[in-house]
C-alpha cells in the first residue's frame, strides 16, 4: 500500500520563526487641489501655511490657478509656500490624492484616475445614485470629511463649521437689525439704561451654543429651546452661566417668539429638520424681527423658511425678515478655510507617516469612519441603505 501524501513538506512541519508585519516606510504624497466650481463656494482645503508644512515634509501639492482666490489667498501665496500652480484642470484631478471642499461633479469624477484617493465633503442629501456608481467604476477610495471622528468621538469638521455658523448667525442678525439694512434700528448690545434685545435660539447643539455665546457676549437676553435636557445642561456648563432654557413646549415657544427681536433656528433631524416654529407663531412675531434658519440645509425648522442665496439672502414674510442661506460658513471663506485646513493637515501628515492611507485606516478608527468607498467598494451602511446599493463592512476589507 502506498503511503498517504501529506499536505505539508517535512520542512514546513518544523517550527518556523514568527513573521511580524513590517510597516511601510514613510510615503510621499502628491495632492491635487482644484478650484471649487460649486455655486457661491469660496472655501479652499489648504491654506498656504498648510501647503508649506506639507512641502517641507517632502510632499507635492498641485493647485489649480485661482483655487484660493475666494478665500483671499493668491497663487503667489501658494507658489511661495512651495505649491505647483497649473491652469490645467485635468492635470489637478489626475493627482493620486484629490482634495476638495464640495463633492466633485460627475464630469470631474471622469477626470480622476482609477484607484485614486478622493477626500471631500459628501453632502449625502444632495447626491444621486449615479455619483456612487461612477466612483465604483473608477475603483476610487473616497473619504467624506464630515464623517471623520477625532479621538474623543466627535466630528471635528462638522463642529468647526457649526461654530462658524452659530457665531455668523448672530453677526448677520446684528447687520439685519441696523438701519443700513432697513431693520428696526436696534443695537445688539447692552447699553446702560436701554433694555437688551431678546434672542430665541431653537436647538442646543454646537450652532446653538456658539450663537448663545456670541449673543451673551454682545449683551442680549437669550432663551434656548431644545427637547434634550442633556444638551441644555451641557450648554449651560460650557457657557459657565445659567440662562433661560426650556423644552420645545409650543405655548412657551410661541410666547418667547412673540417678544423676541431675533430667532435662530439650529435644530437638526436624522433626514430632515423637524418644523418646530409654525407659520402662526411667525405671524405673531414683531414687525421687523429677524429669523436666521441655520438648519435650512436640512429643510429648515421654521415653516415659513425658503432657501435663499448669498446674493439675495433675505425675504420678508408676515413682516418678519427671513435669512435662509444654506452655506453660511462660505460667507466667511477665509476663516472657514483656515478651520478646514487645520483639520486636514495633521491627517495628511499622519497618512504619509504611516506609509499610506491603508495603514492609517488600519489603526485610526476615526479616519476609517470617514471612508465610504474602498477601491470602488461601498463601505458606508447609511449610503447603501439610502440609495439601495450593495455595501460591505470595511472591517472585513481592512484588518
């Protein structure tokens, strides 16, 4: 009888030395930054200082002519920082890493090389199924910066832009109340002997907190409404003072709105912002009062809100001035750009230090949370369910 064949050789059965994973050496990045073409988008992902930090670490940055103009950064600022400048859009999109603020259009995706890395906002509510199918066909690896979490579990990009939006809401309201803009001629400040103006803030998240902080700093009387007692308590702790807070009880809210000079809507929902201020409540407000609906990008939380633009930002309904521009941080493009750049730069340097995006994703759960495409495979469950697309768990692809 012949001896049964063993699946292993004698050599393989002898105990072997353990093979440890060898880290890749530090990689050099080649980043392309195209000029934003989205309507009224003036922000840019990296400031000249950030470009300088990347270039001094041995990386290359290729920028399209005029990419920083909206944020008042000139091509000269960037070239002096070490960036390469080109007017060839296709060349910028042909870089191995493409960095954008707004998600690319289908035409722009066609310019991206297969197997490239795309880092931008996703803006899920504005996307179509075709967008994801085009990314899949190109086998692109894509990260959405609004999904990236930091070491404490919060979303740094969303928080930064929410801080800007909250502070901006108060500055805009202040402008709209002045006589220059045919407002009620009220000053957003506590002048001796003059009763302070009343501000109602709906929503106790980051936008609400920074709107309250700015309002209090200018001397206004602030009332905050939210259905989360935890958020209201946290806001008072963060502000370091006791302010008027209430749950969203229609009777209390209607009473506060009737007396207020400024109402700021900053409440968000899972798919759409809930409407908490009815048209009836708006019609009972003071003539010349101001509404800033920051949650308009999710449909708005005030029934009378309609989307406006930076060019024509306001309209009047029931004698109340409405400001409903969805992209408020773009109004302060330079500040917003510095804020976005401060978030991106450490991540880019770390990706290079780790020897590439794959190693970074393996060890950084927060960065992995921002991934929604991996070599053309959809890895984000909410995107898959929203558009009825097949998706895979990223932990089964990277481990």
